[in-house]
C-alpha cells in the first residue's frame, strides 16, 4: 500500500480529479491510499439529478461547491470537519459492493479510539445507530476505488440546509430528518481532536493493518495531468449538472439496492429521452441502458425484448428484469 500525499489541497474538484487520476494512471502493481479534506461542498453521486438533490439558492448564497463523483450512491456534504479516505486497488470481480472488506480496517481504527463502530445497511458505518461515515465504490474494470467520509466535526446543520432530502428516502428508513440519523465522531470521543490529529491517528491505525506504507508525492507532470482532468471534467457544468432531462413520465421506487428514478420523454409513442437517476451502486454506466431504450416504442413487449439480454445487476445491483420493467410501466402513486 502506498500513501498518496495530496499536499493539503482542499478544493473538492481537484481532490476528486486526483483520485480519478490515480485510479486511471498509476501502476496496477500497487494499491494506494489517499486522504483529503474538502472545503464546504456537496458531492453528488454519479447517477443523481443534481438539481433535485440540492438547495440551489442556499448553495449559491453560501458559495458551496457542487461536484459530481464517479461512484454511485447519494449526495453527501463535506466541510473542513470531514476526513475523506480512498483505497485504489485491483478489482478482482468480487470486491465491488463488498463494503465490508474496505471498511473493516477503518472500523478497527475507530474501535481503537473507543467507538463502537460497525458497518450497517448497504454502506454506512454507524455508532449506536448514528451514521458517522458513508462509503461508495467505482470500477474501471480492472481497477477500483473504494472511498468514504469520516464525520469528525462537520456542521450537521449545513447538511439539512444544503441538501434537499427526498421524502421517499426519509419515509422508507422511518426517520423524521437527516439530522436524527447522522452524528459526528467527536460526540463519541473522550477527548476532542482536531481534524489534522484525527487524520494522523487514522493513518497510523491503517499502517498497523499492513506492511509499512510508502508515502508518495506526485511529480509536476502528474499534477499537471490532475489539473487538466479537473478543468476538463470536474469544472465542467455538463458533468456536474447537465443530466437534467426533458420528461413527461416519472417513475421512482426504492428497492433494497437503493432508489431508482426514471425520467422518460415519450413522443408519438416512441421513447425520445430516457434518463435514470438514483443512489444505487453498479459497476456499469446506466447511460448504456438509456441509449438502448432511446427511439424504441414505449410498450412493454418492445422494452422487454430490448432488455432481455441485459444483465441489470451490473447496472443497479440485485434487481430483477420484471421489477425494472414494472417500474417503467408502474402505476403512479
């Protein structure tokens, strides 16, 4: 394992570009660990409709960064009280959606700090039923990134102010608000810790889990590549916002794999635009399904025929073809 030093960068667009650059360009002979702390920002899941996840007026007023990440899952709020960790490793065909494997060493570090931390639900680390970390994954095929947040001393009020949380998500989990589910790690510590101290303790704890880490500093040429990716992708409006479609049919449902939200524009009986949003995790980009269904007839038999050879679990996790087609044609609720 090689620890990548991000040189104290706090711009979320740059840190996400750094993470992806490592994933796509660094040697597959090694595994990598990256830590970063972001300025106030909302990090949008790959498959989400940005404008429906955020309080646009509030984030503009507060100058909160809005950035889409490459992994699935839901929108999260970052600030200087939040430590982000990222493991970049080989994808062996079994590791994707295996959150237990990658959270286990982090949980052990938290337990050593006196927290009763454990993995619960799909991808959350909790202490006494309070979420203190969320994780997500993304795969390029041969390599993958498993990353997550550690809420040390985040301004939890801003989570509510900056994010528009869908009622279906709140009701499905039986909670009245996001604030009731989320807690800071600092609430469970006997002694307060600054974020830099916490970062060092987590790093030292992870050292104990493996052979001694090498610390790597990017070259000037590598940083140039990171900045280029930041400019071309993570500062691009189309990447961060541009998936908001024209639609006249909306179908959404929460499955065990997460919420799937369909926006379909039908004209003269044909699907002219088909967009898929949600906080699910999958290893393949849903744009492929969107393209398959575009310009096809909006009828069950046609859609079933188009999808019959598609392995939907690659895109959403474990969901049946029947359930997905039922969602496309389900009754409005």
